[in-house]
């Protein structure tokens, strides 16, 4: 999967949106055509995804060492 900035003037692929696309998404798989989004639709889509998927924090080596000491 690959996200890139669109170089040509294309319409956004979301239904009902008539803005020009700024970002393109390519899967290089079953869908041969790139899916393009305008900036507004991209922000709305990101908000929807962020409600569903929350990134996990990175475990730092300092916290891991402290956790090992507490277990002993």
C-alpha cells in the first residue's frame, strides 16, 4: 500500500464530493486504479479510522527494566 500526493487534476472518489483530489492511495493488488481523495474527505476518513483504531504506546527500555525489577 502506498499513499502519495496526486500530480494531476482528478475529482475526489467519494460520492457527492466535487472537490479536486490531493492524495492518492494505491494498493497494487486487486484494485488496479488508484483511489483519490480531497483534503476534506481525507480528514473525515482519518477521524473515522482514529475512532476505531487507537495506536498502542511504544514500550521504552526504561519502563521494561522497571517492570522486570517489580516482578522479582
